[in-house]
C-alpha cells in the first residue's frame, strides 16, 4: 500500500502553562496515536497542532521529536506552510533530512495574494526538496478559495503530489479526484468521512483521529468494499463521538483524553487558545469509557 494513503491524525501538541512545547509528553502523544488510536500516519504542525501560533524553531523541534518517537512505524507528513516562506523552506529541508514521507503547505493567508503569487509560493516550496508536497486547502480558516482552474495549475507543479481538502464542497472534491486520479486527495472533516470516501479518495487527515483512528480506518475499508450500509452505521457511531468532542472544546478534550491514558500532569493549549483543559477531566473520562474502550 502507498505509504501516503490512509488515516492520518493531525497531531495534537501538549503545551506547558508558559506556552512551551512539552517534548516528553509529545513523545507520549505520538505513542498513543500509534499504539492506542491506531493511526496509519501523522500530519505534523497543522491547525490541530496550533502551529500557526508557533515560531519556526518551535516547529522544527516538534518535527525532530515526532520523527524520533515514531521510529518509522507510521508515515509522517510535515506541514511547513506559513507566511514566512524562507522559514517554510528551512522546515521542508529539515523534514527531508529527518526522513519524513511528504511535506504539506497551507495556502498563504492574511494578505490577498493573487493566484500567480500563490502558485509561485507552492512552486518555491515544492522545488526545495525531493519530497512530495500536499497542498493544505482550508478555506474556512485561511479565507483562501481556489477555482477548479487553480487546482489544475497547482497539480502541474513539479513535486505537488496532492491536496488536503478541508472544505465541505464535495462537488469540487469529486471533480478533483475524477479528473486527476493520480493526485493524492485527503479529506479533512472527520464527520463527513463517508461522504468523501465514496469518491475514492486516498486518505483522511483530522484531529479526532488522535484518539479514534481505528473506526476511521474501518470506515474507509467498508466503503472500499462497497459495504455502504455498515459504513453509514459506523459514521453515525463516529459522529456521536464527534458531537461530544465538539461540544467540549475540540483540541482541549482530545488532549485531556490522551493525558488521562498516561496519567500525565495537566497539559495546556497555546494562547490565545483557552489554555486550561482541566475542566474537561470528567467529560473526557466519560468519553473514554463510552467510546474508546
Ligand atoms: C489540521 O491540520 O489540524 C487538520 O487537518 C484539521 C482538520 C480538522 N479541522 C479543523 C478545522 O480543526 O479534523 C478536522 C476537525 O477538527 C474535525 O472534522 C471536527 O470538526
């Protein structure tokens, strides 16, 4: 099986109260993802990792710790995209040195970049290593939308191998996969995995897979086998779990679930996210007992 296919968790990062990454706990988060949750890969320094609030040195240290902790057991994709493209290039080169399987880059955001500027950004990052590049398309957070014509131009760039499509526009998703079967397409809304999977996409990258990847892997297999009734039942079960997670501060509750497994001291989110996750302790325990045992 292609190493880049399958269910990838957008890795959560444990922070200390002062906002620093806790690397000891990060190793445990990686362990949990691989051994308990059952991920097939990890997507590092994405939205779930709160990476757009980190500086580049912190992101590089995370890339190192994750590579060390994963020990080649699962595929690794390093999200390197950011507004400082020079730092993105450094992170991309580091990912290659560390043996990552691919790099990814969010669309450049904040300024209203032209299509030409966005494509040039991707070309520059893609050329900086020999790794495949997965474009990270998340209009909900980046406010950047692509037309189909822009996707077509993007896929022509050397080393651009795929797209992480985190949008609810399933029409465009279908068009991308149907017209570009060779492009690796990942879907980024865990609660709609089934709807995306029917288009024959290659993988899923999401936050809830940090703790609930086995069901997602099973769902993908059911769809591939054409067992849609069972797949629908499983998506309903997954969404019962996601409903509770979303009602409890998404990243916070997921971190609390992992913290409890290893009985670690409190972990935090990074400011300006609400830092304190301890209030979710009881709910996290209930979720573990009900959905994750
Ligand atoms: C990333 O880079 O962290 C992601 O892939 C994020 C994907 C998630 N989207 C957001 C906006 O957090 O997994 C999804 C999402 O949390 C899940 O579907 C629940 O809504």
